[in-house]
C-alpha cells in the first residue's frame, strides 16, 4: 500500500508529461497554459515529496540520526517500505532534483531581473513599443514593469497595417497575461523532474497560441494573424533556433488560426485534473504512512 | 465568432499602432497619410491627437509640411536599446527563454508551406513594402 502511494506520484508525473503535447494542441490555449504550468508544478512537488520520504526513512535508519530523533533505527528498517538501495536512489534523486531546481531558479531569476532592468532603461512612450534596426531581432515581449514590445524595423515594413496590429496585440497579450511566469514555473518543474520536460515545451506552445487567439480577437480576423505569423517567420526564419522547444511550432499555429476557434473540452481537462489529484492524494497518503512509521519506531525505542 | 466582439483597439494600443506605421513606411508622414496607412478606420482627430501625444513624449519628431506637420519616428537614443538587446540575446538560453518571440526558426518544408499560404492569401509581398 505504502509502496503504491510512493510510486503513484512519479507515474502521474510521467503520465502528465506524456499527455502534455495533446493538452497544448486540444485545449483552448488559455486553459492549456494554466493547466500545464500549474499541473507541472504540482506533479513536480508530489514527486519530490515521495523521493524525500523514501530518503528520510533511509536517513532515519542511521544510528546517529535515530539516537538524535529518539526512535529505533532497527524498527524503522524492519518496516521500511522500500529496501536500502531504492532508499539511497531516492535520496540521491531528491538531492539532484533540488540542486537542479535551485540552479534553474537562480538562472531564470537573473534573466528576468535583467529584462526588468533593461525595460527600465528603454523608452516607455508608445505603449512600450521599441523599434530596433536589427532584422534578426524579430519581435518579442520583454517582461518588465511595465514590459516592452521589441520589434525589428524590417519586420514592421514587411507587414500590412492589420498584420502590425495583430503582431502588437500578440506581444501585448504575452505581457498582460504574464506568460513569462507560466514558462518559468514549468521550466522549474521540468528541472526538478525531467519526466515533465514535454510539459515545458507544450506550455511554450500553448502560451504562443494564447497570444495568437488574443490577437485574433483584437483584430477580429484570424486569417490576418496567420499571415502576420507566416510573413514574420519567413523574414526571420533563417537564423538558428532561439528555443529548440519552439521550433516547427509556426506551421501548427498558422493551421490553428486558419481553423475554427478552439472549443472548450471539459472532459479532457477534467481527466487531467483528476490524474493530478490522484498523484497529490497518493503523496499525502505516503506522507501519512511515513509519519506513522516514525511514530511506531519512536514507540519501539521507549 | 459568436457573442459580443471586444473593442477592436484596447485602450493603450493606439500609440504603438501609429508609431509602428511611421516605422513601417520609413519617411515623414502627415496625419492624413498615417490615417490612410492605418486603413482609414480611425478618425482624423484621433490620429492627430495620438501623434501629438507621441511628439510630447519624444517618440516622434515633426517638421512643417505645407499646412500640416509631417512626423518621423525618433531613433533610439545612441542605440541603447539595440546594443543592450543584442547583448541580452547573445547571453545564453535562459535569457532567450524569458523573451516570448513572435516566431522561431523554420525548416525548409515549413518555409514552403508558409509561402504557399501567403500566395493564397493574395500576393507574397505586401504592396509597397521594401
């Protein structure tokens, strides 16, 4: 029973990672972005919790720690849910996950700090639109308070007025909905648990789709957003991938814009939420069982 | 699309749109020309007000052109934006990861696909583009 509870959160994380691309394609993009980022964080936390539990039992068996904690190491070992090798592996995995998470958190934090600083130094007129001469700059949203929209002049020259409106609305959507926090959260989760790597890529795609749909609403014309995307991609497409994760996403986004607006799929979303809850409940049960285990070991020491 | 259509230009988007038009055309434009470039959907006075506001904020320059002013976008002071941005982009994956790019790289097949789409949409190149 305890073993199942310990294993389930990891299986849930793997399952969530596997179905992440489907969620990004099928769900309305706003819902997909939220579900992918929040779900990945929850799955990562639950996975980390069970690795920590397995490791804590192993640590508790060590005589010096058992003495300090006033419980019986032998009693703990006799009832340990997994053997020592798995315990050691769990402990090592938990330590590696924490280190990887910390590393990514620091790097991402520094990068976001840098964009905020850069925003402060850039002109704030014109709703934060900053035009640069470099054609390789393409167009992107620079997170800050307030954020900036950076666009290459050659790109503006290649677009029609409605297409420019679509581009600006797209970048504004990124800033308004703070997509950089969603992406940071899912990157952190994927660093802690590599089973969630597909969710990181999928969340990136979902956030782009979300901004595309907002641009479609702002211009009132899905096709204009599609042609703006296509033109921008052809103009800046020669350079190496900025994010391997986002490569090849443009044709998918264009296809989605040429199709009807996405319909809500409460069944699919509900099933995934259920999956995540199963993982969370299993982690809670495993925590409970491990506490009981330590209580018994404490009683055995008296 | 069903239901109520949201306002076509959310508050605050106007200045960016007008400035983007000036940058796109790349020569001084009168308010009338800006209005035409934006598809004539905006009232003349709206365009006029927006240009004045941009001028007050130092985002555009203007000089007399007959009875009206002609407006040009102001180049980024000393290229701060350009060089700082360049630095940022060259500074590894994580910085790139926090920038939400409009589009990313394409395969040869993707390029063909998108070119066809634009041909179908009427004209591979926007008229009047460089």
